[in-house]
C-alpha cells in the first residue's frame, strides 16, 4: 500500500479538525493559531479545541499547529507516574545486570586462579563427593539402628495391645522417639543424595566454563607433548 505524502496527510488532518472542532477552534486553526488536544487518564486523546475544558485541566495535553503537527505535549499525573515507574524498573534491571556481570567476572577470575586444568576440577569434585559419601554411610547406619529400635518398640506395643494391657507412657515415648529418629535419618539421606546431584551439576558447569575461558581447548595435567615427526629418509 503506497504511503500518503506528508503534505496530503497534514491537509487531511486540518480538514478533519475543521469538521470535528467547534467553530472558534476551527477558525483559529485556519488562521494560524494553535489547537490543544486533551487526554483521558489512560493517555488517549478524547477532544481538541482552542482551550482545555476545566474538568481536564489536570490531564495530559498535545498542542498542534494549523497543519496538525505536534508542537508541545504535557503529561497527566497518571502518565508521569507510569513513566517514572517504567524508568525505575529499567534502572533496576540495568543495575542487576551490571551486578550479575561483575559477579561473573569475579567467579571467572577465581576459577582460572584456582585450577590449572580440567583434571584438577574433576579431582576437587571427587573429594567433595567423598565427604558426602562418608556422611551418607553414617546416616545409613543411623537409619538401620533407628529402624531396628522402631520395629522392636512396635513389637512391644503390639504385644501390649494383644494382652489387652494399656501400653505404658515410656513405651509410647520409645515408639515415638524411634519413629522420629528414623524419619530424621531418612531425611538426612535424601538431602545428602540431593547434595551429590548438586555437586555433580555445579562442577560440570564449572568445568565447561573453565574450558570456555581457556578458549575452548581441553588440557590434561599429565598430557605429554606431541612427539616431533621423524625426518623422512632420503
């Protein structure tokens, strides 16, 4: 669709103003005066004339010349508040991004200063996993003990109920304590397993970032230098 020339658009706009505006405003526009359009609270232009009605004095306005060209605008309180809120949000996002980039640079520098190759990263990962595995072994022993005690206490409770004797408060406390210890050990094991997953993920990301910082080339601590090719026999 061909674009409408600016002159024709302005002429059409002026003609439209003459049709929709009150007679004094249309005459002022034709005579070279200015037209003021006022807006509602949402910022939409809802009327134009030679002056803003009293009930819209606090609204945003747009001033046009006789050709329909905007010469000046003002904001309503609502528009100014929306603009300020948007500017503050953009400034907040910019500050957060700068903070994130600064933290990334710090982590990158620490990564390069801590390790000399990917093998060292793998060894550090394995040491961290071993610490968690040691704790897991202890938790599994605790779980077995708590499970045994809970089963024993439950057996005593069942025997008391079978003999139609009310269980003692001490027995009730023993059952509850064993159940709590069992639950605690189970939760500890689940948390330790999750910790191992997090360690593997963290070190995998660390390793990949290290390779990227080194230019994408992988190195090995004990990799020998490639042997020089033997000279060809003449």
